[in-house]
C-alpha cells in the first residue's frame, strides 16, 4: 500500500480582510481508506454550516471554507493545516492565514 500524495498543496500564506470569507483547497490521491482532516491552530475542524463548510468532490479535491474570518483576542494569524492519511502514511500541508482589519476609510461604507 502506498501513502497519500498532495497533488495540490495549500498556499504558504493567505491574507484576507476581517469579515470576509476564506477557502482553502487541496487535491489528494491515495489508496483507500483515505482520511482528510482540517485544523485551525491544531484544533480539528468539524463541519458547521454557521461557521465552516467542509467539502470534497470525486476527483480528490477537498475544500475548507470559513464563512467569515475574524480577529480573535487580538490574534490575527492562524495556522490552517490539512492532514491526509491512510494505513500507510500521514502527510500534512499548512497555510498561514493573516487577517487584516478593514481600512478605516471603508469601515462606515461597507
């Protein structure tokens, strides 16, 4: 049995404005049983329609969507991690999510 392979990795860094959404996408191939898990700062993400959306298609593309990115306790950088595993191996790809405040001149407009 061979381990999983990322055919498409996460970007090293993604910058988004607070209040907007973010979508992360990987493509994974590997022998079944194949498991793909997503993490935000080492906490596993569970599918939650109000906050997160987890999706996969038949072509091995897995997506993690955050509906509305926010700064949490003055923290504006988060590590997004995707872990793919099967009985042979576990592999990981990571992205640094940087959340920027909305510019002052736009705060009253948007």
